[in-house]
């Protein structure tokens, strides 16, 4: 399985990036007003908004190439959580588009959303 590319510094995200958790609960309501709840999946799923700035052409190119190789959200890959170093083996991109901006030599930027799959 492919790994999300790291920058030359060894990191996969820069500050400020965001991490959120998603829960799934199914609620069944009965005619008498009672409810019964079930977890949709065992653990919360994580989602990361990865913002990268001041990338050189090689770094930005490797992230764009990786996105294309994965086919946008069609592919799956391994992603290392930048906050705690946990390796998540089943992740994908949330969208079929990514933001990449070549501003000048050694000054590129990218933004992409990675999500954990169940």
C-alpha cells in the first residue's frame, strides 16, 4: 500500500493544519417514544485538513503526483497522524480535487483533506 508523501523535513503536515473526529450513531425511535442507539462504527474516524506552505517544486510535485496516482478519492493509502504519530493504514482523499499553487521558485502551497476509512 502507498504511503502519503513526507516533505524533505520528514513531516506530512505543517502548522496550521486541522484534525477532527467523526462519530456515527444510528437512532431507532419507537411508537411509545423510546429510543435505542447503536454505534455505526466502533471507533471515531479521523479527518485531517493538510495545509502545506513554502514547498519547493520537488515537494509540491510529489504531492500532486501522489494525488494523481491515487485517482483522487478512489485510492487508499497509509497516513501518519502528524499530531501523535499513529499510522492509519486505511485512508483516502476526501475529494477528487486538491489545491496546489505555484507562487514562485521554492514557494508553492498545497491543501488537501485526508480521511480515515472504516
